[in-house]
């Protein structure tokens, strides 16, 4: 079942765009482990927040990705940019008005 | 610029699945007005919540869709199923690790 993870990551003041560059660095390994969509964004009203929207083939594909050496290295490298504030939610996709 | 809207809709007790059926009823008009993705989901830990994840060609495409007669009728029909609790966030997509 397709699994969705959407979240907010708080960045330290002035470090948001660096965090965006980090999260958008090309990583096609994610496609190989079941990532279907991974979009990163910002909002004018939240200058220290980065938004992510992800779709995965399954919840276990998402969990498994967190164990990949590349992903663990990426998380470690991003950590100094983070304020420690996180938000968001996870859900199982059950349908769409656009397609079967 | 691609615009993202992700949100939670609280359903009245026992009405969640009815709200899901409502939100996932085929509506290809959305594609014609700039909707790129519209996924609907649920989560075992939140039995009275429906989750939505949307991507639009622009923020104005999203705003415009809310004025469509079909969408206004759909919102009116869903209203009796809603608890009034809403959450989520909106953002401008600036990149992805998966593609240009």
C-alpha cells in the first residue's frame, strides 16, 4: 500500500536554503528502494521551515530507506542545520480522484 | 511554481470512510485545471481523520479550482461529514532529489 510521509523541518536561522540544497541533492538511489515522489518546498510565511512531501511503495520501503548508508550520511550532514522542530504526519494512501 | 497543499480533515465519528469515498470519487476536471497529484489516505492511529496530499501547477490553479461548480458542490456535500477540525500546510515546491 502506498505510504505518504509529509513533514516540516525547522532550520536554524539563516540556514533554510542550505537545508533545501541538501534535501534536493540528486539521489536516485531513493528510486531504487521504492520512493515514488519526493518534493521539497518553502513558504514565505515560514522563513525557517523546509517542507517535504514523500510517497513510497510501502511503509517498509520508507523505513528501509532510513537504513541506507547514503541516507544515514545525508541525515548526519543535515543535522547541524536543524533547529530540532519537526512536524507533519504519515498515512496510508487509499485512493485518488484522478486515477484508479 | 508547483504548489503543494497537504492537510487533515476531521470526520464525525464513524463517517471517515464515507468522507474518503467522497474525496476519491473520480473527478478528471481537476486535471484540466492544473491538479498534478491528489492522494487521499487514512492512518490506523487516527480513526476519525482523512489525509490529503495535493500538487498543483500553481497556487492560483489551486485557488481557481475552489471556484469550480463541481468542487463547490463537492465541498457542500462533504460538509455534513466533517467535525470541523482541520490541519496541514501549504508550500511552494523548490526541488526534488529524484528529478530536475
